[in-house]
C-alpha cells in the first residue's frame, strides 16, 4: 500500500486533508458502525431465532459464528484483492453484496438458509474493514490527522456496540427477528450513494498476484477446525470431529509452508518474528475469544434467566458499552504518559475482575452482579481495542504496516468467532450435563428450547423444568467466567513480560526481532 496510486486525485506527500476527506471519513465510519451493531444485535435475537426456526445447538452456533469465520478467513485475501482492483471498488461491491445478503437472511425460513445467508454476509463483510482502513491511510497522509481519523474509526466500533443492544432490542420488541438484518440495507444504500462522490480510488501499482491456492488453504484450515470444535459439543460426537480438527491443522501446515515460498504471500510470516507484535496479536485473539463467548451467554441470561424483554436487556447492556467507549477514548491519552503495554495490562486486570464476578453469578437475584461484572469486562477491554492495532502496526517495519493491519483484523475477528464456538460449546456441555428434564418432557438441548417447552407443560412440571434449565445455564455461564478469568490473568502476565517499552526515535529502523513498542498512540 505504501507505493500505491490514488486515482483521480493529486497525490502529494503529507498533504493535509480537506473537508471532502473528512466527509469521506464519515462515510467510511458507516461500515464500522454497522458491523459492530450487527454483531451485538444477533446475540439478542438468539432466543427469537431459536423459537422461530428451531435450530439445534450446533446449528445455532453456526448461525452466530459462520459470519465471523468467513470474515477472518478472507480478510487478508480481500486486502490483496483490493490492491489489485481498487479499494473503493471493492468496498462498494462488498456493500452491495452485504445489502442483498441481509435481505436473504431477514426472510430465511430454515436454519440452513440462515447459515448460508450469514456466510454470504461474512464474505461481503470481509471486503469492508480492510478497504476502510486502507482508504483512511490514503486520504489522511498527515500523521496527526491520520491518528485522529483512525481514533474516530475505532470509536465508531465502540459506539456500534453501545447502540446495538438498544436498537436491536427496540426492533425485536416491535418486529420479527429478521428486522435486525434489514437494518443493514439503508446504511449500505448510503455508502453506495456517497462513496463514489467522496472516496478516492486507490490501487497498489506493485501489488502481488493473488494466490488462489493460499485462499483455499486458509479456509480449509479454519473451517474444519471450527467444525470439529463445535461438533464435540454434541452428546455423542464420534470420531469425525477429531478427524476434522486434525485435517484442518494438517492443511494449516501446508499453508504455512506455501507462504514461506511465495514472493507475494497472503501473510508475511516474517512479521511474527517480532515479539511485541506477536504478543499483541495473541492478546487480541484471546481477549476477543472470551468476549465473544461471554457476550453470547450474558445476553441469553438477561432474557431467558432474568426474563427481560429484548429492549430492556439491551438497556441493561448499555452501561458496559458506554464504559467501553470511555476507556477506548482515554487509552490513547494514557498511553502518552505511560507505557502502552502497561495501560493494556491494567485494563486486562480490570477485565479479569469482571470475569471473576460473572463466575459467581447465581440463577436468582443475579442481575446487578451480572451487569457490574460485564461492565468491568468491557471497561477493561477498551485499552486493548484502542491500542492493540497501534502496537501491532507500530512494531512492524513501515513497509509491512499494511500486512500487520490485516493480520490484526484477522486476529480479532477470528477470536470472536472462536469464542462463540469454543466457549459456546463448553457452556452447552455444562448445561446439558446439569439440566434435569422431568419425565415425559422434551426440553431440547438449549435454554431457549427448554423455556419454550416449559410453557407447554403443566404448571408444576413446567416450573421444575424451567428452574433446572436456568440453574444449568447459569452453571455454564459460571464455568465460562472462571475460564475467562484464568485466560485474562495469563494475558496480563504475557503483556507485561513479553513487551518492553521505550520511546523510539522517528527514524529508528525496525529490526525483525524487535520487541520494543514505540511510545505513541493511535491518536
């Protein structure tokens, strides 16, 4: 991206952005806002989708996370494709495809159809994030203005997380579950109308050839592993899930070997020689992993254990989202006075306390404790969201900043999807092992189906099933909270010990084995 060409504009180094660029930034913020809203809205819709389409537990997990898997598997691919055909063109193609897939998802009449539509949304979504970041870098060449633009971009993600539960709750209160997908259509329409007028086109004149074999290998690595992890959550998984995981890992070995031999690899493996970069990526991956699993169970707890409506559940989630926005905005300021790794580690420590709080929540009278614990989890995650990408990009050589950004986005998206798959499966296993189903009742394998079954049973029998199901689900939440606490504490130790901090001179030449994070922030 460093030596690309901006089509239709004069490309002078370090020129200051005009009002047109700032209006363009508002357009680029739309996909970021939408994707974060879309992520949180779907979790609120889970009980409604379960009641309407009657998916099995593995199908429900696929509905939730196939979107994230496709994004994670194709982010780097789409970044390379954008270099070749044009970032703006790819962004607009992806926006159109996202709108069409949203309509299909809204009117899906079976779990399989919804899974397919969500996969299409993931493919289209993979075009949006790398295109927006690359265009921001092209449009804002002045370092200070670019920092402000990226800070706005990151903040919009947090705003989307805050708005998602409220907007989604309101839609689910008055409309059917498919309305949460139709929300995407007008936003994509605005992007399609304003994008050609406000965004410059950009291509990399030196972009390498897109290696289709690597694209296939990357997907053949991710999807079988995730399939295996999800299928292991079943009562009698058999040997197939284990074989799928082994096959995926084997393909991953071939993928890595191929990247080492390509002149233009999808992922430049030399990036991972940098200890600071690798540690930040691991922290982002695992932090998003536990965030994805936690969010899935917290939203269901509010609706199915406490019994709140979608709108009220969304309002109870709002304090955590606001805390995320505040800490995300404060973190770059704090990173100017303290070592960035110390700011991130302090935030992770707060998150660990939040996860521990969730590990102790009970099935009765636990609303306040749940909200406080979730607020601490989100507040502590703000520094990592705000500074993680900057640590990754700042630790990479300048000519590899684009690759580092793509790897950073892949890490967060894959982490969220893995969290739903792994922690969701663990929670499901705990639930099924603890729930007591009265004789003659068919409660299914999720809390949502148990709640629906309890409504059809005689009073005492239904009440017994409902109490047992809620207790078993809370046990699953507690186990996830305990696991997340341990992981987060380990991340604190890793960040403090693996990333050394000192100011770096502007003209310092990065080295492959550097483990030093420049004392600067994204904004």
